[in-house]
C-alpha cells in the first residue's frame, strides 16, 4: 500500500484540500491501493518516517529533510491539480 502524507503550515484547511487532490490524482493514475493522511508540518516531522511520499508547499518541505526515507514533494501551487499529478507521477 502506498502511504502519502499531505502537510501544511497549520494542518487544517489546505492540507485537507491537498489530501483530496492527491486522492483524485492517484485514482486518475489508476493507483488503487493507497492511503492519504494530512497534518501540520510540525506534526509531519514526527510522522514522516511512516510514509512513502510526503507532500507540502515548496517553502515548507525543507523542514522535513532527513525525516523520511520516502520521497519529499514540494509544490509551488497547492491548488494546481496538474502540478500535483505530475509531481506524484515522478515520485511513484
């Protein structure tokens, strides 16, 4: 199972939106066995090691360097479906 974590500055609004966009992108790419969680970047620091991919904004992703053996995905535009899909495809 592919495990993905969406993280944002506060862990509420935008990370939940990113979670839904990631789920849609994965379904569009025909990935069927996945789980997407969301939290703040602060929480992600202690949780990232349990995930295959961690997604956050480009200016926050560096805070998770060295916290996971999985891939870190930094997004320029958190609301851009095409960017999310492209970056996830590169990480699979």
